[in-house]
């Protein structure tokens, strides 16, 4: 397989990598808290916007492709934060199986 060429200049957005932790509350439940665990440079590409109807309301979901240099410890359910926007990782894969890059399909959090 021919290695994929990705221009490093395309990784132009600085993104914080976040993990979602559940902090117990006084009522026996929990509250989601995003904890920053690292930082990286990414390429952000919008892919699609889907609109569903839930409980009589229209709800939109925007998906993005996020490309970055491969790094250990990244997993589904984590997120990239770029400025005030959060992109939750739904899938990730190595596009050419060389271990150099990761491509993540993410949902923009509303």
C-alpha cells in the first residue's frame, strides 16, 4: 500500500484533547465534566448536517472529519476542542495503516 501524503500545513487548527469524566453529585447521580489531557494540531473538514425530529423538535447534527498526527491514548468518546467548539469522536482509524496519522469522524456538540 502506498503511504498517504498529508501536507503538514493542513494541520492548522490548534485543538485541546479532552476526556469526559463523570463526577458524582450529592443526589447519587453524576455530572459530565470535560478534562483537558493534551493538545495537538488538526485539520477540520465539515462533512454533513443531519436534521432529525425528536419529541416534536428539529435537532441538527453536524459531522466533521478531523485529521491529526497519530498519538497513543486517543479513543471514541473523547473530544477535540477548537476555540469554543467541541467535536466528540465517534470513530477513528489509520487511513493508510502506517501509524503516522489518524482520521476521526466527529460530531459537533451543540
